[in-house]
């Protein structure tokens, strides 16, 4: 599914990818004009740009603009929508729509988690030196016995938790 | 920041700078006096010099005759079963309990720090300077510490072991 979505961005009828195509074909304006920079489009933090979205109007649209100068109660719903589309790129609902980008992001994050895990496993097998002898259970037991014999930290530390009469840890 | 109610208050600003400074000075001076008063008078019966090198310690007992020896960490292969890795040394500093001991600590080359946490001791070994710390131990035993000032490649491998005997 992901490759198909990615390919559909690249390929399109007519052979050129959709991404990178900057014509305004398919919008209310019709084609033929290079688009402005994005800061001229309405955005959530800049909802009222100075210039309208479509500046080159065909005859029908110009007639509609003339009609707009009159009373607005005479405009049909479809005409009002057409006028909105001339003025603005997208409605608020369209502008603020959610996307599925988070799925891609999370997928990449988990992929790199897995890759890091593989790298760590490889290091553990092929790179780390052997553990010192002092980390074996036998040595640790002797070490602990020695520390208890020395009464290390008898006030609040290790030896204070050992009951020397019963030879066990204090409960 | 341009509201006229909060501009041009030079007199008040001067007062609320000078007055807290005076108050702090009035707090600090007795506090310093008390700080130095809490330093105990020890009258040490024993003085030992501890000299830090890269990467071992030298101890000098020069009160009664001249005993000087080096104290290197024991490598893991040389340990006896039950010894503590990276903490055991070949020659320990042997000290008496219940006697005030003065340690004079310095360094031959770079900064080190002579530390025994359970005895509450940490003193920097500064080349060209003699630092002094005094303590009186009450319990016999073996006490471990590690160099506490970064001093090069083997900074983690120059421990201090004090053996306190009755």
C-alpha cells in the first residue's frame, strides 16, 4: 500500500509526477498561471490573504463578480460557493484536514528501533570482550561474604541488614 | 514595557538593589565566622603524606623513621577470590583507630583527589600545594576509595585502601 501511494505521487496520467507539478490545473482558477508562494494562500494562522486566489477570471466568472456587486440575497447557493472558491484556495474544513502522515512517521520510528536492536545484538555477539571473572556468581558470593565479614557500613549500609546471630538477612 | 506606570522609578530601584545587598552581607559575615568555628581542633598524633601520581599513590610515614611506598591497583588477574575488582591495591595505607590522623595530600604531576567516602574524606591533590585533612576513625576495618579528580587514562584505576587497625 505504501509503495502504491508513493508511486501515485510520482506517476500520473500524462507521464509526469503529481509532486513537483505546480500548475493550478484542477482548481477553481483553471490553468495557465504560475502559482504564488504559499504565504499568499490562506492558512490557519493567516486566514485572510491580501489577494484573491483566482485573479484571472474567464467571462463567466467575471459576470459572477459583477453580480456580486449587487445584493447578495440574489445570489444562489451555487454562486456563493463559486465566489468563495474564487477568493480562497480551500475551505477551513479542507485546510485543517487531518492526514495519515503520523502512520508513516511512527513506521519509520519503529523501523529504526528495530535496526538499532539489530546493531546492538551484533555488537554483543561480535564486539564485546568477555566479562571479568569477578562477575561470576561464585566470585560475587565470596565477595559478599568478605564484605559481611569486614562489617562494611554497619550503621545503615550492607552489614546493618545482616543478622550476624542467625546468619541471615534481617527481615 | 512602555507603560508609564512602570518606568522612571530610579529611587525605588536603587533602594531595592542596595538594601538586599546589605542584608546579604549582614547574613554572610557571621555565617563565615561560624563556618570556620566548626572546624575542629584535632591535635593529630600521626601525620602521613599522600602523593598522587599518574596513576598510583605514594604514602610517606616520616614521623618515626622513613617509610615510603607506592600503592598500585591490583589488576583483575592478580585478585584473590572474593576481592573487589578495581578497588584492591598491593600496599594499603595502614592507620591506627581512635587516634587523630593528619593526611597531607599533594600531587607529583596532575590533579588527583584522595577520597575515602565512608570516612567522609575527600581532598584534592594539587601539584605544588599541600592540602591537609584530619580524621579520627573509630571502627577497625578496610576502607576503600577511588581517585576523584580526572587525571588521565587510568584515573579510574588508582584506588585508595586504608586499613585501620586497633
